[in-house]
């Protein structure tokens, strides 16, 4: 079995970083994608601890310590690709890791800001398959992944699906109501997603949210797991 864990750790983790690390290692994933990762003292501590646990392949989308970025850490060999050369605004919020059997994209897409990152991902999956995209998308489907209709980029999510990418959580659980982040008013939003190529569907064993990570206040987002 191959296990992924994807999690927005909320502004780099800060004083919560030891609890975050403990929670991650309890799940024992082979591949980790962390959004809102910051390459500061807490981030460096986390990376060193992950190295001790054999996550020898680590890639960060941005070296700046105080800026939210994405970390991919893997026990399996892979090579990384960055997208800063594209000139796209917020390009540092996407990072790719190319494995022998698939291509993984870790994302932390901007919240309610204009960007062209869905077009970048669309272009990538057309030439790199099988593919997985996971992280904090900061969007979802209106009236499905939230009660209202305030999401941006719902159309772009549907376009991803038209091109052969599948919402792995919905593939496993159908239309069940589940949210990965809650506002101070108690409104739920499913911001965090894992999308996979259609050709990976036969090997999906599970995809779910681990809400205890949020309920225990390790982050304001629930982590996700995917098992192949």
C-alpha cells in the first residue's frame, strides 16, 4: 500500500510543530504534502525530524522563511520541478514531484485572488500522467463543498474533471457532507482536495479527512489521507 498525507499546517505550524510532527508520524505515510509550510526555524526542525524518519527526498516551493509555501517529503525517490520560471503570479504555491510511476503536484492556491494556476495544472496533466494534485485549493464546488456560493474557481475545478481528473474523496464517499475548514461563524468549507487521474481509480483503497488533526487544534485545516 502507498499512503499519502496532505495537510495545511496553518502558518508554518509555529509552536504546534511537535504536535503536527507526532500526528503525521502516527499515520506513517510514505509521501507528505504540507501547505502553508514556512522554511523558518519550525520548518527546518520539522524537516530534520522527517529526515531522521527516512523522508530523504524533500522539496520546498520557496526558500523564503516567512512566506507560505509547499513542502513535499517522500521516502520514495523522486525529482522536483518548480514553476517560478513561468512568470505566473503565485507560481511558488505549486510544486511538482516526479516519481517513476506518477507525477505529484502539491498546491496551496491563493484564496480569492485572480491567478492562472489552474491553467498551469491543466497544461501539466495533459503532458504528465498519471497525475495527482493535492493540497489546499482554497476553493470547491458551490452548494456542495459549502452551503453557499462564495467559492472562486468552481468552473476550473469542473474543467479539471472534464480533462480526466477525479475528486478522490467524492469517488470514495459520494456526496457525503464533510468540511476541512470552519469559519469563526461555524460555516464549513471543503478547501482541501486530492485529485487523481482516472487511470488511478482502480487502485484507490481509501481517501478521507482526519478531522482530529483540526479538532485537536494542531491546525485550522483537517489533514487528508490517500491510500493506493
